[in-house]
C-alpha cells in the first residue's frame, strides 16, 4: 500500500511545536512551574495579546490609555491591568516567546507579578511601592477607624482595641504585613521572633485555612495544565496521530542517552493495533487506543483552567454578559483605571 506523503511544516511552526516538548516532559526553566503556567495560558488571551500589541505600537502609552482602548473593543472590565497581568503584557517578548525562551531578565521581572514556585526557598518578594497604593490607602482607613475607636474607648473608660498593619487579600492566601525588623539584633534572633509571631493563634488559623487540600494551585497541577496546553497545541497543527508521532520523534533523553518519560505517563498503550504494557520511559504521550479523545479531553481541561484563571474573558460570566457590564463593574473599572493612571505618572 502506498503511504501518503507527510505534509511539510513551516520551519517556524516546527520551532514553536518543539517548545511544547519541554512542557510535555514537565520541564520549566528555573522550576517556576506556576509562573510558567500562568504565562503560557496568558498567551491564549486575545485581550492580553492586544494590550501587548498596543504597547509595542506606542511604547510611551500609559496603562490608562491602553485600558480605555481595550475596554472599548472587548468590553471586558479592568482585570488585565491588575499587577500580575500587567507584568505579562508589558513583557517585551510576550506573546511571541514561550516561558523557557524568555531571557533571565524577563523571567525575573515577571516573577514580581506571577505566582512563585514553592519548591525552593527564596528571598521574600516585596511589592513595589507604586503597586501598593491600594493597600496603603486601606491602612490609612484602618488607622482613621482605630483612632476614632480609641477616642470612644477613652471617653467610655474602656480598653482600646489594638489594630495592626495586617491586610488579608480577598480570595487569596496572601497577607500583606508591615514587620518591624531591628537590624541591631542577630539574624538568628530576628528569625526566632518571626517564628514566634507565626505561631500565634491567628496565624495558625491562616495556615489551617489555606493548607492545600487538593493539587489545585500546586506544582503538580501547573505541570498537568502545561502538558494539556502543549498537547493541544500539537493537535491543532498535526492531528492526533501526527502529534503522537512528533512527540515520540522528539522525545527528550537524559545525559546517558536514555529516553525520558513524559510527565505523568500511562503504562498501557496500543501501538499499531498491538496492546501491551511498557515502562514509563517507553510510553507514548497518550495511549494509542485513546486516539483523538485524549487530546480533546486535554482541550477541555485547558478551557476549564482558562475560565478559572481569566473568568472575564473565558469564564461563565464572560459568556453570559459579553458586551455588557453592570454598574458595579463600571465602578471597579473606573477605580482601577484611576490607580493605573496614578501608577503610570509615578513611574514616568
């Protein structure tokens, strides 16, 4: 039987597909899996791509100007001018390059806004003052309220309630805290004092509240979602059989030349109508008997993750309210826009 000739792919397309091999094997530069995952999924966003293009077309444009134009075109609210997303679309190589292709300087800059890996310890990342305006305003409000309550307590001869500079960020595990560090003390003593503070009941409750109960938000989940996205990118260009062949042809090898296993491999497979079990490093990207369905399921998981990560573009709200936003969203947009303009003026 005469075999059909394989379609020749554009070299640029092949180069892009080869970048997928890292994620299929669970490889990320610097082991920053969570940051890489958010960055790669951001490359799927038309809103973020448009913001990046507008900045390239006019490098002197501030966030406020870009925000107004994006809102007029996409009617998407202000989510893309949040600190995490602004670092992404302001990256010079976004969205053309993958996370692993970025320069060390670009990745370092992105890590100021993207979630950090929890695999290895690193210095605490302090928020830049120009991005902390909102939190500083909240502290001022807390201070004004505390002064008023203190005044009432004195009038009623009651003990005042102590209020500390601790802000819990809504819907996150992050807490902004102003810690006084006395550098006359030894490093060991300062660490002991911080450890004692973390052992207070209120902080124990925070640890209990945010202790991961599933793999969501972990390095494993980030690896899984990167594999899903990479697999779907292969499928879009090559189809399911071509994708399995491409992945096998370009499978990575260790230093000794031995083939490496794909991330989260499956032992069972059917190869050319033969069902057998193989070792993980011999298993294909997906089992042959699953065929196209494995890639379709990966696409479903990609869509679900996008909906969770960027709900105003890919989630249920975006579908139900495309083109229209209530008064609450308009108010949020105007507030965020004002903060963005203030940030732009401060940094210019």
